[in-house]
C-alpha cells in the first residue's frame, strides 16, 4: 500500500480578502454615522437639556435640523452595518454572521432595557444621546434587532 504524500500546497487554505471595497464603504458609513451624532451632540447641540430649545441656540446648518440629526446619524450607522452583512465582507461570512447577528440582537435588547431602567431616574439627563432620544430609544433598539435579522438572512 502506497503512502499519501502531502505538500504545503495541498494544505494551504485559500482565504478571502478582508478589506474589500464593500467592507471599506461599510466602515466609512459606520464612521460617518458615529461622527454625525457625536458632532451634533458635542459641537452643535445646546447642553441645557430642557424640553424646548430656542432656534438661536443651535449653530450652523446642522443646528436647524435639530433631532433629525440623530435620524441621519443612526441611518448611516445602521446602513453601514447592513452593508457588512454581505458575503464579500468578513462579517458576512462564516462565523462573522453568527457573531454579528447575536451581537446586534443583544445590543438591541440591552438598549431597550437600559431605556426602561434609566428613563424614570433623576440622573436620566446625564446619559448622553439617551436623554435627547426619549421614546425614540425604542426605535433605536428595534433597529439594532432589525440589523440582526439582516445578518440572520445570511446564516447558512
């Protein structure tokens, strides 16, 4: 009986590229979404935390959008995450799909639970972004779960 001889070329595993154009575009969308929200909250948003804001306290063109800035930032962020669910990206293949799917579900659940736990407390106004979104925090938590379902469609 002849022995089977293996060479290095037989054992080599072909790997897909990590930084594909789709993955880079997704990272840019995610970074833009985070930057949009941070810039609005830190640079433009008045830090009075009262219920109504006079228009003169807002600065520049982003100031006139007011709470629409959160929608723009979160849409960019979640769109970037949904783009990463494609098989051309590392998160859209193999174990990345399961980890991303479960991660999005858990973050969405934690976001909603944190809103319900902290919303009635006196220190609610000290939690950045949460204090401005108020009931819209539920939409953000559900959006996290929707992105998890986008990853679930790629699970094999």
